C-alpha cells in the first residue's frame, strides 16, 4: 500500500512535478506527493515529486483520488475506464477487460472476471461472478457468487442474480430475482419476475429455453422448465413445465362488478 506519510491536519500545496507551478507555496515543510497539473500531460507519475492542496479536507480528498488512481493503475493502463476511482472498490484479484467503463460506487470482489466493453452503471455489488463482453449492468444490480452473465446481456436496476447462468443476449431489465437458474439465449424476463427456488428446506432449479419471453410480475415455482420460445403471461404463478412455443397463463380470470362503487 502506498503511504503518503502526513497527518490530515497538515497544510498542503499543489505543485506540478513537470512544470513546477505551485498554486500555493506558503510552506517548504509541506509533505510532497506525485501529481501533474492541467497544463502538463494528465497522468500521475510516482517517480517524481510534488505537493498537495491548501486545506486539510481538500488535501484528504485529493489524496484519496490520487491513491485510488494509483491502486487501479494496472486496470487503467489496460484500457479500463474509471472516471471516479476514489468511489470505486475493486479487489486486486478481479480481472477486467479493455474498454470496460466502471461508474461510481461499484463494489467488485473476489474472483470476478469481466470481459471487454462492459458498462457497469453506478452502485452495483458484484462478487465471484463472470460477466461477458458487451454487457450493460445496473444501476444497483447485485451479482452474487456463481453468477455467469454471457456476452451482450442487459442486467438492469435492482436485479439480483445468484448461482445462475444467463445466456447471450438475454435481458433482465429491472426488479427481478434469479436464483439457481439456467437462462437461455435471447430470453426476456419482465419486471418483477421471481424464480421461487427455495421451499424452506432445499433449493430448486429453474430452466428457461432460448428465446422465451416471461411477462411482468411472474412467479416461476421451481423446479420448473420453460421451453424455448415459450411465453408466460404477465401476472402468472407457474407451477408446471411449459412446452416449447406454448403460451402459459396462470392467473385468475378478471371479473368486473358493475356499478359496485357508484355513488347513489
């Protein structure tokens, strides 16, 4: 770990290590650190020496930016784009491909592997998972251990995935739980879909075939298989397997009580 060797109460000065232009040179006893001003090449270089900011809180904030920029330097050099490294946490064991963008407040832990050109929107929590190239994740998605997201998938806001495989090109846009499941390619899971995988004693598996479409607010009570290109109607609670190309409707038929609340 890089140690700046100063207390938060110390004053700081920002001095470019290339052009030696200082914003404030009020003290020669100020601790020094690497930085480059906007007039010079915008990189951080710890082989030269400079100095930080004027006030303690500003200095602490700038140090955080510099420290995490250094911490993730190997990723940045490999082509990963991290606009705000000071508000991102990435374990050293994580592997990330070229062209991936990591927005603020992402937490990426364990043995996670992320492919190329992935876009991680703000606030995701990812642990021991695999994400293929070209995926768009979040904001606020939760990928728990054992999640495998294939190429070009869309995992949206407030989606939780646990110990599941998501096939290439599939979309799980929002407010969905997928656990102990095998999802095929080009599958759409509508808002509010839940794989009901736990019966109180054991976990059970959900399998969804390629090209299937699951409407909003659907419960899939595992163990269950949804066939390829099958459609599950919105609002259904499905407890039996659905054949290939079939339409499953598992909900109460609507009844309208005419004039029930008309004011007399």
